[in-house]
C-alpha cells in the first residue's frame, strides 16, 4: 500500500476532523469484524494490539 505524505494532501473544505475521526473508527470496526470472520471469531494478540494502536493514534490526533 502506498501512502501519500501529509504535506502533499491538498485541503478539503467540505469535511471536518470530527467527521473524519468517526469515519476512520467505523472503518477500523469493519476491519476488525472482517479479521474476526476469517479467524473464527477471535483475534490474535498481535492483531488486537495493532488495532488498539491504530485507535490510540486516532485519539492522539483528535486531542491535538
């Protein structure tokens, strides 16, 4: 997956950060559900840790 550097992203005046935060959280929940479906309803410790780490980063971005 190729990521765009944040300096290269042009501003979008149609969205606000709160809307983006909740959209990212919804996508994260969908990702967690998809992983659970493939693993028979369970997450490995590593998968849970990575998902929690992403969620914590979302919270840190909102707090600033």
